[in-house]
């Protein structure tokens, strides 16, 4: 087949869509996990313990009758955050006292009378409005171990993102092709037709994958005589769209036309009926067939 046209298959739209989707997904995960680790969950801790301060203030105020000076003195001693390794935003003072709204006896006592029957503590709604927080009751706090896990997840997402980007860049520069004497794999390896001894086509129709087993004269062949293997990936390179000429199929057919050796494929294992009824209710039976192609 001297002078035969070179068939070249580049990375397909199918490949780009899937890898770009992976890049976007891992990128989003990276941003979200980093945000939760650095800002999101520490801020939730700040909101949670501040809410607990308002909750405790209501319980404390209702325990007995307070005078104005006595109440303000008591509030001045209370701290928002508990002792221990509580993860908070960097700008937050760990020794922060209760908010000033709780220390004003006149305003707070009026709020207790006015808002005492609500599900949230007095003055919590007005305080959160001023801070730009939600007035909803915080569900829980997050310990340092859980917050640190977000960093680990972010690192994993970053590694996967780098892997997807590497795959995108690498495969966009690669191709597979055939000329009149050899197949050139996406890795750049040259596989002469005369060196191919076996072709595995069992996944070609379903996944667009075939494997060429060939002899290599460059001493890559192992001592026990194992053949080298090259992959033909029609889903990543070329595709099978008829409107585009089905380049992957054309490339593979060129290989088969120049191949003499064993062909490994799946065939239907259908028992002959000989005029008798055969039960075909079970799953399709397929067996491996190895035949010699001349």
C-alpha cells in the first residue's frame, strides 16, 4: 500500500468536554474547601459562640432580679469564646467580651420584656443585622480537626486539578496516525505493521479501544519473549462520527488491512436449535475467539 494517504487522529471534542468538566469540578472543589478551611467554618464558629453568649445572657438575666450596675459589672466579666483550641477568623480577639448591646441594662431589660417569647434570644436579630449575619439559630460549632480536614480535601482537589490540566495539555498535543507502513501511537511509538503479531479487538465496538501486540527490535522486549503492547484509543483520538469521516475507524481498518496474525475478538455463543426450541431468556452469552488473519 505504497503512497497510501496518512490518516491522523487528534484529540476529540468528546475528550475535551469531559476533561474540561473535570477541570471545572476540581477547581470548584478546591475553592470551596479552601474557603471553608480559611473563612467559612471559622466564621461559623464565631457566629455560634456569639449566639451562645446571647442565649446565656437571657438565662442569666432571668435567674434573678438585677440592678443596672450589678448587671453591667457581670456582663463585663463574660467572654464570648471558651478556652481551648477554638478555630476563629484571624481578625477575632479570642478574649473578646460579650457585645455592648448585652451590657446596657436599660436597653437589654426592655428587649427581654419585648422579645422574651421568641425562639431566638433578645437583641440577637438586631445584632446579627448590624453584623451582616443571618439571624437563624446556628446549628453547631466545628472543632479544629474537622476544619483541618477541609485543607486536606483542598490539597487532594488541587492535585486532581493539576492531573486533569496535565491530561488536557498532554493529550491536546498528541495524536495517533497510520501511513503505508506503520501505526504511530499517541505516545509517539512507531509500530510497523510487519511487527504486529496479535490484535485484541474485544473492546473496539463498545469502547473504541484496541490493543496491538508487537515485536520490538530495540531491546525493549523482555527476556521471556513477551510482546510489547500499543493502544489504539478511538474515543480520545479521532472519534467515529460519520459526518467527519469516522477517522478512528478508518485508521483501525488500515491497520487490519496490513495485519497478519492472531485476532482476539468476542463472538456470540448461540447454540444451534436444529429445529428444537431453545431458551433464550438468559443473558447474552459471548465468548472469546482467537483466529488467524491472513
